[in-house]
C-alpha cells in the first residue's frame, strides 16, 4: 500500500506535524476518536447497568432470555465487524463506516424508552450492536493507520481509557437522575439521544478520512488466506477465552444477588469504569514497553481468579471489591490484544485483520452468554463462574504458542 510505504519512509515520531519537536504525541484522529468513544459510552452506559433489572423486573424476561439478548447483540456485531473491516480495506476509506455505525446506535438506544416486551428490547439491542459492528474495525484500523507502530499500545490504550471514562460518566448521570426521578427510567433512556447526536457531529465535521490505496479491485472476500498460522492460532485462542467470557450483565445480576441494591448499580458500574479508564492508560504504555503477550497472559489469569471470587462471594461489599479488581483485567488485555493484532499482521489488511479479531471475539458471544445464563439459572453461580474460570486457564495455555513478534 502506498500509504504504508510513505508511513515507513517518514516516521511520525520525527517528521509528522502531529508530533512536533520529536515528541510522541497522539494524532488528531486518535484524540477525536477518543472523544467519540467517551460520548458514545456515556450514552450506552446510562442504560446498561439498569438493563438487567429493566429486562427482568419491568419487561418480564428471564435470565436465559437475557443471556440470549446480550449474546445475540454481540454476535450480530461480530459478523458485521468482519465485513466492515475488510470492506474498508477495499474502498480505501474508513470515515463513512465510522459515521454510519455511530449514527445507527445513537438512533436505536433511545427506543428502549418505549419498549413493552422482551423481544422489543432484544431487537433494539441488536440494532445498537449492529451499529457498533459497522464502526469498530474501521475505527481500530483508522487508529492504527494514524499512529507510529511504536506507540500503538498507547493509542489504543487512550481510546479504551476514554471509552471507559464515558462508561463511568454515564452511570453516574443515571444514578443522579434516578435519585431525583426514581420512576422515570424510560425518560433516562430517551435522554441518551443527546450524547449520541454529539458523537455524530464530531465524526462528521472533525474526523479526517486518511485515504489510502485500496488493497485490491477484485471480488470482495472475507478470508483468512492473507494471514499466517500464527494469526489464526491467536484467533482460536481468543475464541476459547471468549466462550467463557459472558456478558457483564450477569455480573450485575450477581451483585444484586449478593445484596447490592438497584439504585446502587449505576454507582458500582461508574466506579468499575473509573478503574478501567485510569488503569487502561497504564496498560497501553506497558504493552509498548513489555510487549502485548505478557500482559494478555496476566490479564487472563486475573480473570480466572476474579470469576472464582464471584462464585464464592457471600456479601455486597465483596461484590464491590471484586468489581473494582475486575477493572484491572481490561487494563491488562484490551490495548494489548489489539496491539498484538497490528504487530502480527504487519502493514497490509489491518481492516480485515481487526474484522477477524472482532469476529473471533463476538462469534461465540451468543453461545457464551446463553450457556452462562443457563448454568446460572439451573446450576447456580458456582458452576457458571467456574466454567468461565476454567476456559480462561485453557486459553492461557494456548497463548503460549502464539509468537509475539511483528511482521514488517
């Protein structure tokens, strides 16, 4: 790709105007995408900590149906991520995918305010996640395109930190709103339109489309042929881990089971995301310094311990402590997992690579959440959370065989 050749010949850390005086600064596009992530997650997380209680207590759904709803939403997103990432490589442009994806989610979320039956909430969540699927891989590729490879961990860490900061602001706003208007949860859902419109404006008027030469003009194909065995093994490892990584909605249900009151759930979710936001900045830099694979290994090990702790917990204060520690898992793994993708696949077809990365994570989201929901409902918390811990340990063993070196 001509874009990548120019990039290699002119390192951004010394000559790029977005890196003045040789200092490694984040490119403008990375900063803008960080702000869109913050605002989008502010809207999304105004809803999510209340969704399990709303779905079961107001709409009359079950835990198994909740698992189906969240699993279906993530699976829909994963299928679309694969398509959108590969297609953005072929078109030579990514901004349109990002704008349409954010717009679709911004319009869908407020519709929960008028949902009357579980199937309507399931459909709305699926549309919301469909929008995420369209934007996610092109957005990640846009970040990778704009950033010097030496600082990709930092760039992805910044994006995830802003994402998690928004995910802390949203529940805090929800808790304050419900303190004054405890019976107006549907009005709260409708208000998510406001940050959604702000996201659309930033992407449309602020984001610069870094156009590049399309990788091919032949028929569009979603294939793993351009990637080597190492990348395919990494995808398989992610599939195994994700099969035991069910929706966090079940963690909120577990917190309720342990005695956390409904009005406290947004505050718990806020504190959880504050830990994620602050720690992810450090995690991104650590991935650049120590390499992404060691951090993923540590993160998955911590995940297994946390799920065992959720299984054995007996009181509300323990739920708070475990949730806050759980935030460290994301700091260790999220920037590192994406940085490892960019390092393994090299300069070409990053959009398709991130599409496959997101597909591998999301394709098992439906069976993962359905299995977890059924185990939780039929066998209890210990079996359900033990299942997640066991698969995390298996994925750690598989990760040993993945080579961390970058292809140039």
